[in-house]
């Protein structure tokens, strides 16, 4: 397959530049586009064949549900059963990095939802994504635009590395803002919801809009055997570099000492800027200052990809806190590490 590459102004994409990509989607093809979170691999959400092409391009298990993207919150009506809480969430957080799981209508095939009777809906806050969806006039089903299991792409170079020749079109719209996928919630009552995947819309922010917010066990723990995933990224090993990754908890002093010992043994270290000052310069990747969670989110997936280009048999990184946006970082890293954590203070 010959992949068409389109480069656009991320802030002011023209309809003319995006027209070929919109036509590809209308014909049932696959188009990669940027969002404010990560790049998405899009197809027509109303046709089973498009979903099958997405799964094939990613090498993604077909029971892993896809998210449908719309350009305005009110466009959810033909595809999902909305309610008052949906509209309240939309007023506060959309367009933005929030996905809401709702009962699906028959307009969305089961292949898109992984066989579930619910559908995940999101209105992205990125000029390129919004313009493309508007031009297409369709809901666009789109998981992250990477080979399944690898770190999600936050720039076009990552996408090209994974999917060139496997999709019809890639739109280069620069770097993504947040760097981790959207928050996913499922509405469970008139004023209650469950947080299934943390992201830039934090637990505390959700609590300001909804009185009853529960955090799913799958956010920090493994899915139980034979348990079906309700959202992307919860069942299989995700976000992982090729090298085995171990997370390091405990005191700051113990972490730095442990990183230094592992570095001498040939490991790659992903660490905070302040920690790097105490390590050798080789095989070290920094993700920002310890207290700058936004910078860490922006850099996380790029760092996980970068570590595979460095010499070293394995990778060590900090175990994040679970406060605020830190919960999203924890969720992604604990899956990338297959829940492998060490505490040097306890060794």
C-alpha cells in the first residue's frame, strides 16, 4: 500500500489540504490524524469494513473497542443514547481530552465496539481533527495510530515508523499537546460515573461536575482473567518498549542510587531532570522536572520509543504518584512495565 503523506498547519489547517484525506475516509479508507492527546488511526465508524481495516493495520485484537470521534457534542445523538450527565460533561470538557461510554445505537456496528452494546464517544480539541471530521461528515472511529502494544505516537515520525505502507494516508500536524490518551469514563447513573482510564481530565476535575465518581480497579490493576475490556488499553500489555521495563519506587535517594547501579550494568534509565545530574550522561532519557507532570506526559511515549534506540538490555523508570495527572502517567507506565515494580529501600 502506498501511503499518502499530507503536511498541514496544525493551528489553521485548510479544507483544501485536508480534502484528499476526507475523501479517503468517505470511501472507507484509513487516515491517521493528530489530536490534542495522541495521533489517531481513523476510519468510518458506521461501517464494519473500516473497523476491520483499522484492526488489521494495528495488529489489534478485535475485542478491544474503538473510540468514535465527532466534531460537536450534539453529533453524538445519532450514534449513542445520551443523557443529562453527558450534556453536563460536554459543557465542561468538550472539545477536549474526555471520552464518554454510552449505550450505542444500531448506527454503530459491533465491530467498532468490540462486540459491546456501548460506544465510546469523544470530541477532540485539535483544529486538524475537527476540520477533518467536519469535512468527512461522519463519526470517525480511531484508536491510537501505532502498532498494537507499542507506545502511542505523539508526532508524525512515530506514525510513519509504525504504519507507513499499512494505511492510506498520514496527516502530519506537528506534536500533540498532552502526550497521553484521553480520559475515559462510563456513565452509570443520573449523577454517577466510573473512571476507566485516567488522562488530562483528572479525577478531581470530574468530581467538580459529577457527585459520584468511582475509579475502576483496572486503572491500577490487571484485568481479571476472561474479563472483557470496557475501554481501550485495559486488557493487553500496552505502551511498551521492546526492552523490558521495570518501575522504581521508594525514596528519592534510593531511586537515584538504584538507577546508578543499573546504569553501570548497561541499563537505559528514564528519569527526571534533577535525577540525571547524579547519573552518567549515556543511556539516560529525561522527561522533565519531577514536579512538572504536564512535561512528563508530553514526553512519556516519545521517551519509551527512544529507549529502544539506545544500547542496553533493559529499562528502568520512576514509579509515578497517583495524584492528579500523575494517575494517568502511573496507568500508562504500570501497563508498559507489565506491573513490574521494585522498591530499593526494601531490598
